[in-house]
DNA sequence: TGAAATTATGGTCAGCTGACCATCTTTAGC
DNA sequence: GCTAAAGATGGTCAGCTGACCATAATTTCA
C-alpha cells in the first residue's frame, strides 16, 4: 500500500502485523512546493509522515518575519503537537519546502492504533524522547551560542539541509537575520 | 510517608494503591541553598519531585555565563532527560535556588513503577506532553520575541518567580544580559 | 526556453546589546 | 544583630546586529 513507509516501520522494528495495521489507515497526499498543510489559526487534524520531500513548521511574527520551528525531511514525522493533542487552533503553519509526498492519519485513528498496537506505542515513545532531547539542546544553544556557533551547529547537525534550503530559511530557523548569516559565511570564506 | 507528595498524586487522579506504590520507593532529601543535585559531567541518576523550595537546571558556558534551562518549584518534577534516559554524563547541572525538600527515585525503580502502575504511566505521559508544549513555546519565543517581550511573557507565565529569583537568574533564563533586563525594568518604571 | 520571481550578497547607518566598572542596597547566615 | 556576600542599578563605550536599499545571480514554472 505505502511501500516506503512500510519499509521504514519494519526497519524501526515493527512486526508485519503491526506494520499492516498502521499502514492501512494512512491516506497519501501530495504537496506542491509552498503548499500548506494548514495555516496558523487552523487545527492540526492529522499525524503526518513525510515519505519524500521536506516540510517546515513556521510562524510569521507581527513584523512579518518568518520563524521556523522545525524541518521535517523524508522518513520523519511532523505535526503541531499542541494543536493536535488538544485539537485547538495552531499558532503555526506547516508547509512544503519541496514538492512532497506525505501520509496522513486522522487523530482518532492514530489514537486507536497507539492504544491497540503496543509496538507502535513503544516506537512513538522513542520518537517523543528524541524530540524532547533535541528541543532541550536547541533551547540551550539559543541561550548560549553566538550566531556563528548556531550556524556551525546547524550544519553539523543537518549537513544535507544546507543544499536543500534557501539561506533565509536557515536564518529563520536559527533566529538570526539573513544579513548576519551572510556575514558569517563571508567571514568563513576568508579563512 | 511523604504526605505532601501523596496529596499531590491523589489530586492528580491516582488511586490509593498506586499512590502507595509510588510513594514507597521515594527517598527524601534536603538541599541547602546553592547545593547541587549533580554537576555537569555527572550522570543524572534519579527522578526528582520537588516537595518544597525551588531548583534550577543550568549550564555554565565557556565564557563563564550561566544559562538556565528550567526552574522546578514545589509540586513539580525535574531531571536532565537525556542524561537520565540514557544514563550518560549530563551537559547541565541541577541545583537549589532556595532551601528545598525533594524526593528521589532510582531510575530502575521508577521504570518498574511506570511498567507496573498504568495510572502513573498515563500521568507521566501528561507531564511529558506539557513539557513538549512548553518547550515549543519557548523556542518560538526565543526566535521571535524582543527582550522586552520575553520578559513580559516570563512574568505572565511565572508571576511568582519575580519575587523568588534574583534578576540575574531571570536574565539567564531569558537569554539576555542582566544589563538589558535592568534597562527594560527601568523603562517600565517610567511608563 | 524565457520571463518573472526568488535568492544571495553587499553598502550604509542607527541603535540595541553586552562588557566592564563603580556604587549603593539587600540578603544570607553565623 | 552584624558582617560579609550577593544583588541591582547606572555610566560609558565599542561593536554586533538588523533594517533598508540596490544589484547580481539563480531558480522556477509556464
């Protein structure tokens, strides 16, 4: 049904029966470049797995500046947790940076799967732990690192994003201006 | 055994039997002001509940500046997740801002409780969800807010901390200098 | 392929921010 | 209660950062 996703789940250690149950409830969808999954103010109704492409979770502040909370490349999951968990309007938007193929689950379906497929539950807990660890690291960096250190950490952590993303999005993710990012890159060229 | 904690757990919806099992494995400990639970480089071996007082999770950067990841007041939990989950050296330290009374569980004991007390597991999942929501909010603010907005949000979110914490710790939590914080407060006095 | 949009870079400048230092006030702990 | 330590504020200044604008390069997509 969704062969790439099923391979991903098998590699993550789920048994065939579990893979089947999860995969059966997924609905495939394609997003064009810049197409939105939902906008700020709407409710995040689905759990989303990215089969191919690249999504980003972002917010446009009062001044019109974009701020990026997360990127979601192929073989990763995305949603706005707070909006999804509580089914309340989201503060953020999720959209496609590249043309993307995604799988969507209704919240009620995925909740049912979590309750009935222990292997999935366990797997999801691992994803949550990774998420928490990364959030902590990001908060610590945002508190303590200089713009240059933030950029260095970014390309260490996500080496392939540099070629896939416009620099302005990297700046929007790091919380620095595109000008500062350009200056850092310029300075590095001279080394 | 630990009456305040047991009241907290009951109010959180746990049945008497569950309360008893969790409480029985807790070890009480007192911390003096500025005493550390553990230092960066050590492993976070316990899950900690704060009965009274106030702890903080922090890190000292290369330049000697303190950065604060989290405060944990009475009736809240604290630990360094990554160090605790994987039992690896922590990047951060946890210490007492005020003289504090805490309860500690060994990881193996708490893991056992989570596996055997479904009500605790469910409760812990709720705490994790809150934690994730708050981390997201904090990242978004760190990306998008001005120092003044960060301070405003802080006193909205934690109204009582202003009276309990030295300003330099608030600055260390917000990722701004004490000087900038003083300037903001000075400007607000004139309004 | 070609036109339009997006992106990256650079110049300039105002002003915010942090570092350093000094002073005064408050708090901690014996 | 008293003494020492910690904390808060202010002055000053250098310099980093972002806003604005222009230009050149690249990419998109019809």
